[in-house]
C-alpha cells in the first residue's frame, strides 16, 4: 500500500483521523506520522496562546519547537498518565522553561521565577471588568503567589485546563493541584479590589 492509499479515504474506508480523539491520534501517530497532523490543527491556537501570554516575542518559534518535540516524543505518550491535551501542554511547559533558562543566562540578575506578563493580559479575559483599575492589582497579587500556585492558576484561568489536566501538566497529583488552586483563589478573592472569579478559572 502506498502512503497516499494509506492516508487517504481509499479502499480501507474513509479517513477517520479528524473524528478520532486526541489519545487515539497519538496512538496512531506512533506508527503513522500523518495521524499527527490533526493534533496540530486542533491545538496550535491554544498552545500559541500559552506561549504568547508568557513569551510574546518568541511565541512563534516556541510553538514550532514544541510541535517538533511533541512529534519526536509521540511514542512516549501514555494515556494512563493523563489526557493528550495535558501531555501537549507539558511539552510546551518544558519548551518554555528551557527558553526562560536561556533568557536568564543572557540577562544575569533577572528573577527566573517571575511570570513575564504582557502589557495587559486581562484584556481578553472579561470585558466587563475595569481593566485599568483591576489589572495592576491582580498582577501584583499574582506575582506574590508561590510560583507553584501561580502556574496552576494560570493554566486553569488562561488555558482553560481542568484542575486534573493542570496537575498532569506539572506532574503532581490532582488532589495537590486542587489544594493549591483553592489557596490561590482564596487569596485573590480576599485581596483583589473586585471579585476575580472570571480570572481564576473557578467553575464551581
């Protein structure tokens, strides 16, 4: 069978890649590279947003690097350890961490744990908020959170991951992630000038 016959809707029936789950596609991609393509179409926008909110000037390059690494490591995906989306964000997280380490080496004296915010990261989160008044205080509160709490909060609020998916991204138990998210949300609710529920990803 030629590659075109294998990949197209030929004698073996219609192409089902676009209707397959992410997990099914990754399993197929281990032996059929073309099955990786729908994953790129499905998740490129979300992964680009992840990079753009954290390293806007390098987002395009980081996205390309993340997809290359994900493709190279595709045979190592284990659905028992979490969903495919969390695995992809985990790859993106590793790429971003490597980028920050390179940046820190080039700029000695900069704090490596600080989240590099965009000029106005809240503009697309909730248009009902008075961003001019609220965003600076929220930035300050986020910068004061422990890094492990802040990262989980942003994965849930910005990337729309579930707590369980965010836990898989950073490699911790789901219960631990929920506890950290609870602490972070409680502090924001207590100290923010307006109730920031829409900014914390709390759907409960």
